[in-house]
C-alpha cells in the first residue's frame, strides 16, 4: 500500500508537521479525563467506603507502594474484586465500541454507521439467547457459553451480510448496509421469539439486550483482551488508509489503494473488536455511534489521531455512565445501555447545536 | 476544525435504514413485558360470594363483574398454572379441558389442550367449548374480548401473599362447587404453615438472605409472593428496600450486605452452586459462602401462588434454619 505517494494532501488526509505536533495535547487531555473518571468510579458504589481508602486499596496493588489502611476486609474485596474489574471492563468495552465505531464510520464514510451496522449486536443477541435458553451450562461470571455463542453469532451475522452483499470482488457500501439491516432484522425477530416463548428461563436475555457490567470478572477481561488488542492493532496500522478512504473511492484507487481489500481488512478487524465487546458486556448502544462523532467534532477527522482519542473518550464515557448505572438507584442496578442513551443523547444534541458540525449538512 | 466532508448521496436510504434498525430494536425492547416485574400489585383475590350451596351461583370477581354460573362447570379452561394446580388439588382436575402452556403440574394438567399464557387465542378457547374460563392478571386486557365472545370468564388477580393464596383456593372452590374440598386444602396448608411458624417462635431476628433469580443478580423485594414468604419466616431480605418488585442489585450491594444465606432459584437453569458462587469475584468471604449456606430452591414451586407454596416454604425454612428443621 503505497499511500506515501499522496501528491497533494487534503485537510482530512493531511500528514503535515503541524497536525502531528497537535496529538500530544489532546492525548494528555483525554488520558487525564480517563484517570479522573476511573478514580471517581473506584470511590462510588453501594457500600460507603471513604474515597481515600478505596484509592489506597488499588494503589497498594502496584509495586513499591504501601499505604497503611485500617478498614474491614470486605472493603478491600469490594474495591479490588468488584469495582476494579467492573471499571476495567467498562473502560475496555467503551474503548472497543468507540474504536470500532470510528473505523466503521471511516470505511462507510457515513455518519450513521456504528459498530452494530452489519449485525454484530443482533447476531450476538441471538447467539446469547440460544445459549441462555439451551441446556448448556453457563455461569455469567466466566467466559462460558453465553459470550462464546454471542461472539459466534456476531461473527456469523457480519460474514452473512458480507456474503450477501458481495458481487464479484467488489462490495458496494449500500448493499452491505442493506444486507446488514436485513440480517439484523431476522436475528432480532428470532431473539424476540425466543424471549416470548422461553418463559422464566429467557429472562437473562433482556439483561444481555441492555448490557451490563454487573458480572464483570478478571476471567472475562483476560479472555477478551487478545481479540480486542489484535483487532485494534490491525485498525491502528490502517489509520492512514482510513484517511485516504475518506476521498472518493475512485480517487483512493488512483492513489494506489486497493479499496476492496482495505475495506475487508478494516471491517473484519472492527467487527472482531465490536463482537468481543458485545460478548463481554451485552448490547450497549450509542457509544460506538456518538463517541467517534464527538471526538471528530472536538479534535478533527485525521484517523491517526481520531482513533486513539475515540478509544480514550469511549472508555471514559462508559466508565462514567456505569457509575450512574450502579448508583442512580443504589443498591439497585440500572442497565448501562439505558444510561448511555439517556445521558449521551442530550449531550450529543447539545454538541450538534453548538458546533454545527460539518458532516451534517 | 471539523472538516470531515461526507458524501451524503444515500441519505434518504440510510435514514430509512436507521429507522428500521431502531424499530427492530424497539421491538426487541418491548419484550420487557416478559420481565418478572409484570406481577401485579399486592391485592388478595378480592372476591366475595353470594348465594348458598348449589347452583346457580353468582360470584363477584376481581374485575368487579358478577359472574353467574347456571350449573357446576364441567368444561373448565384455566389460564394460570396456579389456578390449574388449585383445581386439581380440590379434586376438579378432571373437568379441566384446557390450560395455559405453563400449567405442567400435576402431570395430568400437562395433557390438557394447551393455550398461550401471555396472549391466549380466543378462537382456541372457544373451540374447547368451555363453560368456565379462568383468567388472571396477565390476561387482564383480554377478559372483555373473551366475555364478548360469550364465554363465562372468572378473572382474579394472582395472590401475592400466603393469605391471598388461601383466598384464591376458596374462590375457586366456590366457583366449581367444591367448597368443602377447598376448605380442607386451606386447612391443611394452614396447619403446615403454623407448624413452621411455631418452630420459629423463639427466633427474634432471622438470617440475612439473598434470593437469587438470575446470575446477574435479579432478586425479589418484600412486595412479592416470595418476599412475603421470607418475611413470614423472619428472614431479612437484603433487597428489602428496593424500589421495584424484582430489582437487580449491584454485586457490590449484595457483598456489602453480607447475606448469611443465599438461595439460588436459578440453579436449575444455570447449574449454579456453592462452588460457582464462591468463585464469583468478591463472594468468597461472604458469610453464606464461608458457612456453606448456599442452597438451590425450585422456584417453579415458590413463584406459583398455588397449593404447593407450602412445599416451597418448607424448603426455604430448612435452608434458613437447618438446626430447627432437621
């Protein structure tokens, strides 16, 4: 892929020195936000644990740090074994959804694209539903059958959508989107059917459809991480390509980009990331659609910068909304997918109004 | 700043696509009706009888309607698993010709003609030529439809307390001319419940208990049938203060409440047990896990306000007070 030969860089494709320099500031800003939200998350919950104590428990897990803490043993359990994996799961999934969402939007050059466009969410929901109502042994806390079949369902949905949309070697975006919608509708219909006929047994399907981190565990994080990191690495390596794809496909081809091949690679990697995220936490809407937009509005559309910033902001956003999910009705839980839309929607509308963003002419 | 220019030639198509996607999501979300939260407000079946023994009889049901039965019903359609169990318990099971899909106890009930529970088809009911259709909370919206088609419908709100179950049994006894059998069943249940509670007379404060419906920690509040049983057994439900009937607790809240007993109503679907519960992050040091007091409960029995609730109550009592109920 010889995109080095870009003759006359356009703003969105710009590789100039000025842009490169501007990356450190935003990165520091978004990382700072993430650390702040993470600290907030560690100190909030159903149990009243003094914030300083909670932070100390976590810092003590780092090498060379020993802060004397006098507190009941159950507090340390709550902070380290419950809040911390939950915080990390929310961060990882938020980052994954925003990251894959940005890639989807880039590939489709379409602001309505999100990581669920090709059926990842409905395919995963169907897979999870089948696992839930089947006699397969399953524990919510480990990476058992539910996330496994969810992942398989998501992958299968995307493959089917791609297969149906393909004609010859090329795939038109429109055909792909339509195929994705059709596959999603079929999968959702079957899920609804299972939900209606499954009786009591089907109840956990609803939890999957709204997403939750209530059963986050270290096991899940460790099993999911390789897929997330692998997919994200592939996308990161193609960040420049995403910039070029923002041109007309013909122009991109003239620049020596194999558009069809790039699309396959990027979509496969983004779908892998999204499917893993959904398998880990259920269907959490809105993050993958809106966080990339917000990032783009604030920091511009160069994918080399957009991708990492979207991941950081996605992590912060989902950790923050999960804090609300855990504390709004304390000691009860609100499905986090509901909170993301309730909180994120108005904020996004505000940004739309204030920034009058370019893509929405 | 934002100069990300997007070709938007396909906008109408995509708008439609999004709408479609949203619609399908909404459809899925509508399945929420099936959540356990659909139980009704705690009202005992408020039915009063008029007329003496023998038929015709007129009974005022939970909808306020006066239901008149010209003669003892011979072809009954029961659309509630609890009502079906009651009918069999009072010895009129042989007259049940149709029942809802969840009516699976006793075995004979499973062999009657089956109708849907949440949206029973009136045509299928008519085809059974019933002289009495028993409908409950879930089918409230359809009561009128069934009556307009000429069927005799008794509507009652399913009980959410033990006393309410007794009333349901008496009501169905009256309705089917099995008054004395119903009174016997109730008396038998009362006796067993009294036996339970008398053994707990010396208990001032029972154990803290977490009643798990699903592994993602849906549970019951005090305003549910199961909650009322726990209260009767003097257990302290850790979800007592929750604002909904079937709340989902955060894992942290359960751990912080440190239940002394965990009852697993989800065990039969998920194979949860002491070991899997102990392996959950942060659960290992919980009192219930340390003292190995994590017990599977068959909530098919516990969640049905019928005659078998006493079985469920005994099982729960045994789990809560193993020393008192050896």
